[in-house]
C-alpha cells in the first residue's frame, strides 16, 4: 500500500469540521493564510460510485487535473489507471509504483524526447490524430500501441478542444491506411468530449463514430480492442449535469455499439469527477473597499443601491483561480458576526491579492456586508486549481490539509487487497455537534458563479 500524509478523522468528524476547527484556531492570530482541506475519503466514495455506475469502464485518472501525491496515491491504491500527458506525469505515476500497462499517454502531440522516454519505460498506449505524429512514433517507439483520437461534437461543452485535437472520420481512414504502411499497431479509438459537457448525446455520437473507426480499422487488418471514452464527467456536488444521468445514456450506447461480447476493453479518463468535490478552499478577507454609487433620490442612508463593496482576499487568479473558466464556483461565508434574517445584501465583487488589475475572482454577486478577517469558503475546488497556481507577486500557494475517515481508509485497503468493495450506503457523512466552543457563525449563501 502506498503511504502518504493525511489526518485520520476521529469518528463522527467530517472534513468540514476540520476546516471549521482550523478557522477557529487561526482566528485569534493575524496569520490567516488561505488553506485547503481535502477529503481523500470523497475520492474513495467517487471511485465506488464509478465502479457501480460504469462496471464495464476502467477509469484512467487524468493526472493534469490534480497531481497531488496524496491524490494519485489514493487513486493508485484503488486500482485505477492513469492518463498522463507528459514525461513528468509518467514519472510521477511510475514513481508511486504503477505499472506501465496502467498508463495511457493521452497527449496527441509529443516532443520526440518524451516519446523516447515513454518507449524506454514501457509505456505503450498513446494517442495520436495526425500524420506527423504517426511518423514520429514509428521512428522513435515502434512498439507503441496507438489509439486514434477522434473529434467530437462540442457545441455544448464549456471547454472546447476540437480546434486543437481530434481527427474527422475522413482523416481517420487516411491515418489508418498510413499506420498500416508504417507497420504501426493501432489498437483503438479515443475521444474527449471536453470538460463539463452539458449534453450526454455528445458521448453517444462519439461512441457511434468510434464504432465506424473500429470497422475501418478491421478493413485495414487492425485488431482494434480498446475504446477510450475520455473525460468530462461532472465532479462537483451541484454540477449542471448529474453523473447518473450521463452514464445511463453512455451505458446504453456502449451496449449498442460495443456489446460485452465484442471483446473491446473500455476505459475512460475522468479528471474532475474524482477530485472536484474533495477540496474546499478557505480564503480570508484581507481588505475591503466600499464604493458609494450615484444618489438615487432616496433618503435612506443605508440604501443598498448606493453602495457596492469590493473585497480583497488572499488567493486569486494567479493561484487557485488561474483556470477559473474550468470550474464553477460555489461559495459559503464564515464570519464573526451573527447574521440577521433581514440582512441587507450589497452588490459585491471579490478580488485576489496581487497587483494585477485583472485579478478578480467574482465580478458581481450579492452578499451581506463582510468584515476584514471573515472567511469565504469555495467548495468543489479540487480540479484545475492547485495544479495551475503560481506564486506571482510573492503570494504563496494555500497550504493543503488532507484528511480521511477510518471507514474510507479501510475500504481503500479492502479494494486494494481483494479488488472488491463493501456496500457503502452507511458511509454518508455523519455530521456531529460542535468541534470547538465559540465557533464562528457559518453562513451558507447560495452564490454559484
Ligand atoms: C483534461 C483531459 C481529461 C480530463 O477531463 P475532465 O473534464 O477533468 O474529466 C481527460 N482526457 C483528456 C485527453 C484530457 O485532456
């Protein structure tokens, strides 16, 4: 078993309790740095949910989404494979003891030295979508088992990729023909519908296109046996698209185009699905600026329409929010003052700490008035956050605190040792009483950006 640092949660405690405890601990000092609490048990839960929902599909976790040691070790212990896109990612995953068969090098454009590296360490599965790459691989990694990445319809995804990646069906035929001439093995087809796809039909179309390419492959004499349905599975608690909704559509399409007796192994490359909801980020309000707007003719001193508030917090777009377009934000406010039911809301914006004028996390949302020292929690912050953060302007990255409950830890062991998992319905989070006395008021406000 891979070992790594995390705190085992005492019975009855949740990751959220730990977060509140940390806030309470530092609230008396001046040192209120931003920090994360990451619940590794949430990853265990997600994995089991995956195995139940998509029994035919082996997950290959997309490392780029969050490459934290504790994260990849947890996922390795659970027996998943890995989607790596660079030499460094392959090294990271091999260094924790994962065999090369459990890795797919899923970047269609690779530097020659990195192709050679993959060849030297036994990583054979790799994706491609162009002639040039085919020739590079033929020369530098003749034993590679190539997976042809096809384009998908992405009119409905948030993050579009076809400009950069994916062959059309017509190009696929030419590529297969050329691969045959070069005597390179093409073992399957992959696609990636893009992150946070809004329409499961995109998967259906892509799976049916993949079927066409398998049939073309057979014409050229390839024995194709691997279908890789990529990533894009929702990972946050309140995503636009429900995971179960997406997968019921996918399972039907898989059974139609690649039935169990077709002998085709099916894998996927989920990234955000595994980690998004495991992380909560706590940032502190370090400063605020109140702006009075134009007189409106009203005489009410406190008139909300006269006041907008800018909050400055100690994390921003050069750190956790760098890939801000890749996730939706959900906030929750923690503050010293008790909230009143009829509390006024003010038009507010939230800004990062750097001198960059674009360092703004939230352009506009309505919030009750906050004070310096109050905390803002951002939930579902595990995907494309920590990995993209810099220390621009000298601001340090938030610290990370990993936690896991004992039952989840035991389940991880069981899965690793026996390959089976127990029923986990009883594992829904139990939230018990107070962690610390005088805890701050926790105010949930619905603000989804
Ligand atoms: C980024 C990426 C993924 C993971 O996407 P998620 O939306 O995080 O699931 C999977 N496959 C490929 C090829 C990727 O580039």
